[in-house]
């Protein structure tokens, strides 16, 4: 797994755990907040069509074993 995916996985797990452990927060709301922030970041460098294409790709491959890391930086 590429370093970026390792870091992202840990960040999400930590944030969701924090939401679970904090009485005033909800894990689902945390997931929504994380997604919103990620989409905002992605939209700075990609068109809406590119973001939608990437989201569709990820949705089509949920639970898949293969994670492709491309270096489009």
C-alpha cells in the first residue's frame, strides 16, 4: 500500500474512533465531515468531472483487494 493510503487509513480510523469515544460526536457525521474536506481538497486541482470519475471508480471497487496508487502530483 502506498504511503499516502497508509496515512489516510490511519487518519480516518483515528477520527472515527475519536467520534465514537466522544459523547457529543457521531461516527457517521465524522465520515461525512472527512469526505467533505477531502472533496474540497480534490476540487482545488481537479475538475468536477474528474472528481466524479474518481468517486465512481472508488465506489465500483469498494471491498476490492487492489488499490492502485497513481502519481499525478
